[in-house]
C-alpha cells in the first residue's frame, strides 16, 4: 500500500501515530480536515462515520480516530462529549466535578476507523486509569495532565513514554498495523 492518510485536525495525534506506526513500517501522511462528528454514545460510531466522510472527500486509503474519556463515578461522562467538555470546562472543570470523589477510575477509549475503496475496518483501544487529584504542569495534550494510567503514578503528560506503549490510541493503532501486515500477506 502507498502512504496511508491519517485525517485529523489534531497535530499531536498525528505525531503520536506517526511514531507508533513507523515501528511497523507503516508510513502515514497528514491530512488536516475538520470532519463533522455525528452525535453518538460511543467513539466507535463517531469514527466509522468520520471515516466514510473522509473517504468521500479524499478517495484514498485512510484512517481517522475518535477518543473519549469515560469517568466511572460520573456514569461515563464526558465520554462522547469529551472534546466539548475539554473546550468548555477544561481540566480544571473536570477536577472540580471530581472534588471529594473517592472513586477516581476512568477509561480512555480510542476508535481507529480505516477505509479504502473496498474495506471498512474498526480497531478499538482502551486504557484504564484514574483521574489525578491535581493537574500536572507540562506535556501532552487534552486530558493528559489529569489522567494516570493503571499501575502507574505519573500522568500521561508527565510520562509520554508510557503513553506510547499503553495509551488507547497506541493500542488501537497497533491493531491497525497488525491487520495491515496480515492483509498484505493474504
Ligand atoms: P477527539 O477524539 O479529538 O474528539 O478528542 C476528544 C477529546 O479528548 C479532546 O478534547 C482531546 O483533546 C481529548 N483527547 C483525545 N485523545 C487524547 C489523549 O490521548 N490524551 C488526552 N486527551 C485526549
């Protein structure tokens, strides 16, 4: 396959994906586009629709990705509304909602939707963890400064090397890479 397009308006997502997929010999090219998100309860549906829309726009093999942070004690909120919550409340607002809450469990979910002329495939990665008590200073993007992956004590913002191995996006992208390698062999 020639270069695979990653259609996203988020340059940080692109850099993460580029570095992960390179290890598997998958070279990707960035296409910056704002694809309208359908209203849905899950990232999988949003990603599937976005891949269709992106393919109708670019007409080349591509993938898109949609993520969400699902906080257990908030009934999965913000989940599919993560981008909106991040832009309106920010990490400080999420921490306010979690003030005094002892159960701080959360799961990051990332859905990668691949589309070419013949195939539509979906790969999902989940990263369990917890919401930090305080926002950490630097690094990462989005909720990285308040998300601590399970079994660790640093946030994703403090430990980008952890993010590369066990983030929701890294897991979903590795599934994509394995599938691409397998479909090349078949
Ligand atoms: P979307 O997938 O771009 O719709 O992301 C939803 C929200 O989650 C946005 O506010 C992103 O900044 C945030 N987000 C997505 N991926 C990550 C991540 O890997 N770490 C932290 N926040 C993320």
